[in-house]
């Protein structure tokens, strides 16, 4: 079982930056694919980025070149560095992973980008 806790969200102006963190419990963190999702009001949940156990990363087209996902296995933490933020990046950002066929989610952290 896994517990995930996001932090780092807040209110920021367009073109600003935020770094989100997701702290995970347990000893299997280094083996897990970690994902960041977001949900804007009235929209479906969107996969923003994911990172594999070896550090390979992939991004949604909407955030490529602006967001960077990374992980620190020694700290059981995954990060999402968000630069050049746009109002359309506004939403609740969730950390996610799968372990032993179970889907785990954090409680989410709110990101609001003002124009």
C-alpha cells in the first residue's frame, strides 16, 4: 500500500513558476511509475506527465517544453516543475501510481494561474 501527499500548489501569475512535490510512503517507490494528473473544473482528468523507474519521462503535448517531471528515489519524492504557466494550467494536480494492481492517489494540490 502507498500513501501520496502533494504539496507546492498555490496562486501564481501567468508566466510564473511553481514546483509541486509528491511524497510517497513505503519502500517500493523506486520501482513505481509515478504520474501527475490534473483536473480543471468541468473537465475530465488529464495525464500531465509520468516518469519511469529509470527516469524516463513523458509529457502531454500541452505542457511539453514548460513542465519537467523528476524523482528523487532517496527521498521517495516526485516533482513537477512548472514554468511559463498559463491560465489553462489551472486545476487540481494529483500524484498517482499503481502498485500490486491498485491505483493510488494523493489528495491533490490546487494550482491557480491568473491572467
